[in-house]
C-alpha cells in the first residue's frame, strides 16, 4: 500500500468512525431511555478482515460497535450466523442493532479475555490441567455447533473454494512474498498435491464449520454472567460454511498462534473423537481414519494460511502476520512427512521454498 493509499484509507476510516459514533449513540438513546449524553467509541481492535471493533460504555453497560464496510463485509451473514449459534446453545454475542446499508452493528461485549494469552501463560507455567479445561470447553461448544446447527443453511465448502484457498499459497506466499519462479513442472507437482488434499477434505462427513475456531476467536467469559462450563464466547463466525468435520478441530489444536506437544494434541483430539461418536456426529469413522482426516485437513488449512498471512502483509499492510508463518511451516513439514502422496510436493518445498523462506522470514536454522 502506497503512502497516498494509506492516507486515503486513514481519512476514510476517520469519517466512518464518526458516522458509526453518531449511529451508535442514536441506537443507545433508543435502547437505554435514560441515556442522553453522547458516548465516545474506544478502539478495541481490527482483525484479519476489513472489520473494525470499538467499545462503548454507558454507566455500567458496555457494548461492542462494529464497522463492517458493506463493500467488503456482509453483515446479514454475520447476524444470521450469530442467531444460528445462539440457537445451538453456543455463546455467541447477541446483536442489538444493525444498519445493513452502512455496515454498522451494535453487539454484546464479551470482554477482553481471549483464550490465547491464558493458554500461553498455562503453557509457560506448566498448568496443563487449566489448558485442558479450556480445550474441553471449546470442544464441548464445537460439538454443539456440529450437532445443532443445520449445515444445509450454510454455503458448501466445495472444491472451488478449497482449491482457491490453496492457490493463495502459490500466488501470495511463493510468488509475491518470496519471489520464487515456479516452473511448469513445479506447477504440475503442486496441483497434484492440492487435488489430493481437496479430495481428502471432500470425502469427509460434511457438517457446520466455523472456519476460524482457534485461540484468538474464543473467549473466557465473566462467570458472574455466564455459568462455569457453559463454554467459551465464540466470535468471528461470519465465514461459517458446510465442510469437513475435522476442520475446526485442527484449527483449534494445531493453532497458528500456539503449539502443543503431539501427545497433548492426541489426547485432546481423543476427547473430541469420543464426544463426536457419542453424539452421533461421526458414526462409521475409525480412530485411524480420524487421525488421517485430521492431518490432511490441517495440511490444507496450513498451506492456505501461509498464503493468507503473506497477503495480509503485502496487500493489507499487516506485516505482523509474518511472525506467525514459521509455526505454520513447522506444522506443514512435521505432518506432511507422514504421507507418501505428498512426498514430491514436500521435496519441492524443502528444496525450493524453505531456503528462501528462512531468509525472508529470518527463521532459525
């Protein structure tokens, strides 16, 4: 993004923030009849999309205001999915008001306690029982999602979608970020591996998929409001689709932002497997097939994520996402080694891509 584009973006953001502020205060005046004083918005965060989040407090009541530009974001899908999750028994933020034309929403505030910092602290202090309790809660909510959300309402996570995501790895990670020249022979190898992973994803039972079910989108909720064991607060669900049953689990356990020892991932994935079996989500899947499904779905996701993080850096001026790519590469190399079908692709990656990635991303040898 050029300096001029950044300036234009900043001016647009400022104008939209003022427009959002005016809208929020008009909505609050209707929701809270005793509120007449205009309230300022406090920046909470942006995310990997074009959405921006703000907090607004009135007396002891706190709300989240969302700026979701309709050119880039579909607020109708967000509102629909919030309703689907709430009806399924999942803690999703309630939508108090929405302006579809301008892309503004006023939501319930879940606070600031994301899973990620608590998991990192538990990892550092070796409080694995606490980490496991968080993962048990997250798996419990995932089971509710898979069992209770009618996946027929959601768009299919089909071949075109899966293949399009994998191509991001080529276009943004390999070519745009690493400036690697990909030969016709390389492309044949890549396309064969992508087809293998796509076929594997489509062969799995297809159910409701959050698509970003990980530690930055799960929240520990206030026990004064939400009972212990009621599950995490679940956010960033607007991209939900109907897809492979292992997609959200591998997003959770092979998270792009925190990694765990294989024995713990095996233990926690086993908790899901038993729960999914007992709830009738996967009837005929053996433990061996489940492990393979989990691995191959994770490989598709992590290849895609390399491309997405590179695109966020280059196109969206968010270079901080480059710091998360090394963990994704580790997952890809460790898991990919287990599958002979991917040996040519893995060999090409090690010989051609990895040496350049080590230099560009300043990876340790």
